[in-house]
C-alpha cells in the first residue's frame, strides 16, 4: 500500500549575520582570553622584590561595548578606563566602527640603594559591525570619565510597521 505524504510548507527564521563575522581563530582567541588570565600557567612564580602588581588596564580583558539601535541613530557606548582623550582613535565607515585606545603608566621609586621603575602599557582595538548604514560625516563623539559615547545618524530612518499575528 502506498501512502501519500503531504508536504507542508514551513517558514524558517534565519539569523542575520554581521557584515564582518569573526574568524574561528578570533573566536577561539577571545574565548581563551576571557577564561584564562595571563600568567595562569605560573601561579607560584614569585619575583623579588615584590612588585605592586599593577597591570595595564586592558591586559587580559576586553572593555565592554554596547551598540544601541534607535529609530534615527545608532549609539555606541564603550568603557575605556585609564585612557586619555588624546590616546583615543575612532574611525567610522558606512557600516563599521573601529575604536582604538591606549594607556601608559610609569612609576619610579628610589630609597637609598634600592631603585624600582615600573612601566605598564596597554592597548585596545575593536571593530564593530553596525546593524544599519550610517552617515559617517555626521558622527559625534563624547568622552568623559572613561566612557565613550558615539552617536551615528542613520542614512535612512528605520521604518516601523505593525505585524499581525495569525
């Protein structure tokens, strides 16, 4: 006996991929950097004299970045502690933003025959894919207390429309 099968048409929801997805190697590197801090293989390594342990602000971690999609604009907020305004570099294209920041700290201590000089540097660079095209010529940036607020007006307004649920 032959049975007839009905073929049902199903609609599938597809994920929207960013314009520049991370390569598998970038994803793996970010995974390990987030799970294991630098120096985890040497937990009992003791240096003499005892250093204060001040690390560069970006060493072993990635600063937080939020991307907020509004009707007329996209807002990017980034936490960049210890970065001076002069050490910040922001570049915008039609659908990406690149944020670069760096810090530098030097500390010297001299007591009799004892001399200690500690230098730490850190840098950060991140490129974000934007959810829609922006007008890079009208971008505005504010930086205060280690927080970057970047406002990027959209090329075309987002059109909202109501969808009926069936």
